C-alpha cells in the first residue's frame, strides 16, 4: 500500500511567496488601525486604481517606502490590486 491523495488539480497556495502575504498583512493591519478592519470593502474602485498607480509611480521613481505608513510602496500596490480583484470578483 502507498499513500494517495488526489490534489493534483488544486490550487498551490504553497507557491505564494511568504514575503507577499506578509506585505499584504502589514498594509491591511496598518489600514485596520488607521480606519477600521475591512473598511476598504466600502470604498470606490476608482480610488484603489488611483492609489495603486500612485504607489507604482513612487516606486518607479526610486522611492521604496511610503512616507505616511513607512511600509513598502509595492506592498501598498499589492494591497490595492487585491482590493480590486476582490471587488471585481462578480464581473467574470
């Protein structure tokens, strides 16, 4: 007898870099303290698009950290894109 598991076609969450999940959690924790937990769910998508571009452009200009939060611009970008993915889930 040998071990069998039928998970070949399942999502591979183990492939997600831990640095990405940590960065996302840091920004979400910061936002939960600044506003309230899950406050982003009630925001306007256009604001997240604008914020994503601001963080991307700041990073492209060579700025690593957001001045207000002290967290990485790319972490804020990742978070804004995550918001947009979640808010757009019903528009396949």
